[in-house]
């Protein structure tokens, strides 16, 4: 073996021996605190149990690439059911609005840029104004992606699933946080 190869192999062996061994001696604290603070946006999702779904009409570039509103609504319903949120049509319910934006560039004919905007709108009181408003955006989630034109529908569905996963997670965390801080009855 050459001198450089021997040096590299012995150095690698030393690292492989020392790294696990130092793990026994080093005591550290987690980098992140145990319980992160949730944003006000996230906290507005606590105890969300019933919502209505509103999907903005799709742009032509999305329709042309086989994106279907019914499929998107079914994904949303299924994902909400995973956190025991039911869907209704009562105008008083909080509203989850989905807007899917798609744009293409004539110079790049085989690609579409995508943005998923998922907004939760609900009744909210602005204390400064001492007034209650019926339809205020209280939480907004964004997803962005690029997709080849023959894969736009799948990309939109994947990005929506990602946004819904985050929404489900925030609903769970906010609800759990609220239940921990409730006064004893």
C-alpha cells in the first residue's frame, strides 16, 4: 500500500474507534427545547372539529394537466378525518380554502411551477377594534414545486398531502397544548 492510502485507512480506523467511544463520555443537552412554542396561527387550530372546504377554481394549465377538484377535495377530507375533523357545509363553520396556482413558461414547455395555498379562515375577534369578523384567515400553509407537464396532477396531490400533513400536525399540537393548559374543573 502507498503511504497516503495507509495514512487514510489508519485515520479512518481511528475515527471509527473514537467516535463511538466519545459518545460514552459526552453528555449534552438537546439542541431544541423539549416543548417548542406554537405560533398564534397554530394555536388558532386547537380543537378544530368541523370545517367546510372551499377550493378555488383551477387555472387552465392545471385542468389541461389532469388536476381534478374532486380528487383534491377527497384528499382533504381523508386527511382531515385522520385528526377527527369532519367536513360540513354550514356557513358558520371555519373554512379551509385551497388555492392551487400553476404557471408555465413558453420557453420551458415541459414544466409547470406549482404553489399550493392552504388557508384556514374562521370567525375572529380583534380586541383593538372590539369587533368580531366572520371570515378571517388565521392560518396559512404554502407548498411550492416544479413538475414536468406529464406529472402535474401527481405533484399537486403530493404537495397537498404535505400541506395537509402539516395542518394535521398543527391541529394535534395545538389541541394537545390547549388540553394541557386548561384549568381543572
